[in-house]
């Protein structure tokens, strides 16, 4: 089975058919995707601003990071699951959409940056109350840029 056949089969999945046939179902799944994005970015932006040294300097990083990392994780899971479900409505169209492909590339880079940040010793030290290392600050700046670019690319999909 080639990619075109797999994408066509994906559009026939019962969950995809339900969204295709029900504007109300699509509305709620789309709203859940947006909620996930809001939760994700609403947690990542203040955390990255704190790590970059631009805001919330008076707030201890350990408790802030503990809450915001979990919130971002929940938002990411919700956004990914609902985004994948929305993709199944028109998978062949999305797979040919340059804005969608750009969003997926940016999403991959953003997720790799998260893994890079969390794997580093500097992140662990900062979360335990130590100084925020320059590498952690750089990855925070990169995170801000990548996640905001993912958001913009996602909005761009509807205009291409």
C-alpha cells in the first residue's frame, strides 16, 4: 500500500467519517485542539520567558517549572491527538499543503528542542534552584521561536 492509498484509507476511518458528516463534532474536536494549543503555549511562554531571564525573575523556577511542564505536557497531548484526528478529515489535502508540511517540520524541531532541553544537565540544575546556564537560556529562546512559528504555520494552513 502506497502513501496515497494509506491517506485515502485514513479518510475512511469511522472517526474521520463522523467529523466529515457532522459540523458539530468537527467544531468540538477543533475547539479541543485549540484548547490544547492554548494550554501548551500558555505554559511554555511564561516558562521560556523565565528561563531566558526576560520575566518572572522573582518567581522561583522549581515550583513554576513543576506546574508549567505538566500543563504543557497535557496541552501537547491534547493538541496532538485532536490534530491527528482533524488530519484524518482531509489527509490527502493536508499532505499536499505546504503550510501543513511547514507546521509539521517546525513541530518536529520544537519537540526535539524540548527533548534537548530536558536531557541537559543545565535544565536539571536550574529546576533544582541552581543558576540558569547559558545553554538553557538559548534553548528557551529557541523554544519560544519554534512554538510561536508552529502556531503561525497552523493558522497559515487555512490560507494555502
